[in-house]
């Protein structure tokens, strides 16, 4: 995804440059020596051995090079027109983000169904678990109200005011019934509590990524912090000895009028 974003960004620079007559010398995907090149007109398109990042080199934009004032040079283009290829990259990234959101909106999504998950860490506090429900069960209706989506479960529990609920469900193809009394979870920002039975939407749960510092790095960081504190204490002691028992002149600004005052600071031992 990052590579696509970079490609669209650089393509924005290139196309907006063409729009105002600024010619590109190189359009590169990646940095370093090119492993594939093709020249079209005055522009060389290339893919490098390290396809990370990318760039567009416009005519007359060489660092340290001479601007000849020829047509098509970036720095010879009027400032307002010059802004168009410069801003083209970020603008195309905005278009990319908007396009992705638009596609996702048209594709839609499947809302969580009526199958439930009960976190093992919360089983003690889950009214559903204490009443006999288990992870993987389906809640078909609550007090006679059909629950096809997890949102329906939340709505019916929330409207219960904490009263006992008659839940009809399904486990491994068999119909089952439970009587569940919701727990009231109090929120400091609300005058009343929120009924809950301690269930979540069922779905695959996985750890995406973990990271831990190596033990050697922890020791190194700890030693550097200790040295930093030692250095701070050392310079504080030196400063104290340098000013101890001496008058220190200072300039103080009072009521927006500069006045010179002599401040005597005597540090007691």
C-alpha cells in the first residue's frame, strides 16, 4: 500500500507538471541505479534496484545545475504555475484516499451477526457467562424480539433497564434458553447506568504485532540515563560552588519598563 501511495504521489507531480508545460527528465520508482529504463520523449521512466520511495526530476531542477531559461524548465516557469507540479503529489494522495473511501462505501461491510464471544478474562463479570452462555452461541431473540445482528443484542439489552431477560439461543444446532439479569455499568458522565450482559461480537482474534526491547538495550538505556543524572548533579554542584556567597547582577523587566536592579543571592551552606 505504501508503494502504491508513493507511486500516485510522484505521478501527481509528473502529470501536473505536464499540465503547465514543465518537462520531466526522470520519473523514478525507487532510488539508485535503474534496472529498467524506457525513454518516452524527453522523459526517462525507470525502476531501480531499491524500489523504496521515488522521485520526479524536472528539467532545470538539478541541484547545483545551471538554469538556462529554456521553455519547460521548472525554475523558469512563473511562480504560480510552478506551484501546480509541486502541489500535484499531495493532491493526488488526497484523491487516492477519497477514492479508497468511496470504493469501501460502495462495497459495504457485513455487520457482526448474532454469534457471541465472551472474553475469558471477563467471565467472572459476564452476566451471560454466569447464566450459562458460552463463546460461539447464537442469540436468536431476547424477550421475543428477533436478534439477527449483534447491534440488535446491544439494543435489547440496553432497553431492558437491568430487568431479567429471557434469551433464546442456539448451540451446535440445538435451541436453548437462558434467563440473564444484566449488570449495570455506571458511567460518571451519565446519571444512570448502562445494562450489559458481557458479550462481544464473535470473530477471529489475533495479535497483530508485538515488540519488546532486547535485554542488552534495556541495560544500555538504563546506564545512559544513570550517567545523564550523574552529569546533571555534577554541573549543579559546580554551579552552586561558582555562585555561593556572591552577589549576582540581573536585569528584570517590570511593567514593560526595563529597570536595572541588583539582586543579591546568598546561598546558605
